[in-house]
């Protein structure tokens, strides 16, 4: 078969919605795009543990502590499924970690903002996990099999995360005046960065067009952002809170909410490494990696020992 035949077989699979699997032929750029997106997604899950991890020791009750601990552990699991999915494309875990630590690989802008009050645990669950789900439900039908399958399980867990966040805010919004103020203040800080999670506008998104053609992305950045806004406005009404956008208004003709301008200068500044917590997040991650070296060494030594033991048993049995 020639490259053209391989390309034709690949295109047919994409058109017929047949998943591309690790051993299938795929264009180099398809592989490259997937490695970029999946590894950045994995990094986001792992760095995403840090803002909430800060609050585990300060959760206001045993129940809240257990729930938050479980959520942060789930994020670690998501990172691991995603690193494994990326590894099927021919990149090693070490390479990906190196790219994260050296600043070569991106991770979601949202995790470079500080968590300054307990209400932030609610706002992250409701808004950040809410935005993540809106994007990730679509990725359950992404064209690369291992990525799509990882997303199915991740989405099930994310929906619990979103609900636990909303529950925190719902309880606080029925509480004292100070608690209600905390909720509103937190929503005010997280709203715009949550909208930025969907990425630049379609006009400014260099990867969308090709990724849509390859069915890696199933909706554009702006389409998903709009869907998120439409559902979130209604949820906010139930909390009795407001969203910090005076231009938010139902547009009968479009059948969607109109919204005010997003501060893209702030977004690119954060993406380039100059957000409020970028340096702190990477420094914490690198320190954890270095301090965990003995665990990786011990696991490798144990696996070598098991391999030798199994070889010996096989030899004796033969
Ligand atoms: N932050 O051309 P596009 C979670 C970059 S879920 C930083 O539109 P693309 C769960 C982009 O990489 C959060 N960088 O790119 C959780 C590209 O640069 P590059 C993570 C961003 O890939 C919750 C450039 O801008 N979710 O964490 C961002 O077609 C709570 C141009 O952009 C995913 O990763 C951003 N927000 O579309 C965990 C989902 N947006 O790579 C803990 C999978 C864009 O060319 C607690 N990823 N950039 O150098 C995707 O769906 C896509 O990659 C997009 C971006 C939609 C994020």
C-alpha cells in the first residue's frame, strides 16, 4: 500500500466515525496534534490538583474534607488515564513531564489563579468542572479511540465534581450574610477565567479548523463557551447570585445569551506564564516530582525483582 492508500483508509474511517486506534496508520500531524492536546489535558488535571489541594487541611467539616480529598484524587487518576492515552501515540511519560516542568507544554490557564476562600472550592466545582465537562462530553466522541474511552470515565467523575461544588455554594447561599458575600465574591473572580478555559475565539484559534476536520474536536471553542454560558446563567439564578457581566442578556433571535467582551490580554498573559500563580504551580509540581524520585526508584526495583523471580520460575517449570 502507498501513503496515499493509507491516507485514504484513514480519511474513510474519520468520515464513517470509526475510531482510529494506536496501531492504525495516521498522518504525522494528526499524531502530533493529539500528543499536544492529550498531554496538555493530562498536565491540566495534575496541576489542577494544586489549587484545591491547598484547602484539604482547611475544609470546614469531616464530610467536606473527605469529599474534597476524593475529588483531588480523582483528578490524579484522570491525569494518569490521559498520560497513558498519550503514550499510545509514541511519546514517553518522562518526555511529557519534562515538557511540563520546562514550560514547553501548556496546561489550562484556569489553574494559575489563587484559591483564597472556602467558597472557591464551590466555585471551582461548579464553574471550572462545569466548563471542563462541557468540553469533555464532546471529547467522548473524539476520533482517537484511547482518548475517547478515557473521556467516558472522566466525565462520569467530573459530573460528581460539578455537583459537589454546586452543593457547597447552594448551602452557603442559604447561610449567613457573610457566607452569601463569600459566594458572590468567589463567583466574581472565577467567572471570566472559566470562560477563558474554552480557549481563544474561533477567529483566533489556529488549531480548531484542522482539529474539527479530523474530528478530534467536535465543537469549536466559541460554540462550547456559548453552551456553557447558557446553562450556567440559569443555575446561577437558583443560587440567588449574579454573574459579573452587565452585558449578559437573553437574545431571543439567537436563542442564546449575549455576553460582554472577554479580556484576551489577560488570557494570553496567563498562557505565557505570567498569571498570578504560574511560577508557584510549576515550582510545587517540580518539587513534588523530585521528592517522589525514591518512590519511582523503589517501584522500578520491585518490578525488576518480580521479573527476575518470574523468569526463574518459568525456567524451572521448563
Ligand atoms: N489554557 O488553537 P487553540 C480540567 C492554547 S479540564 C492554556 O484553540 P486547541 C478538569 C492552546 O493549547 C481543563 N492554553 O487550541 C479539572 C494552543 O496552544 P498550542 C483542561 C490554552 O487545542 C477541573 C493555543 O492556545 N481541558 O482541568 C487554553 O485547538 C477542576 C491556541 O488555541 C482540556 O485540556 C487554555 N484555557 O483548543 C481538573 C480539554 N486554551 O498548544 C482539576 C482538552 C487554548 O498550540 C480541577 N483540550 N490554549 O501551543 C481541548 O479541548 C483544547 O486543547 C482546547 C484548546 C479547547 C483547550
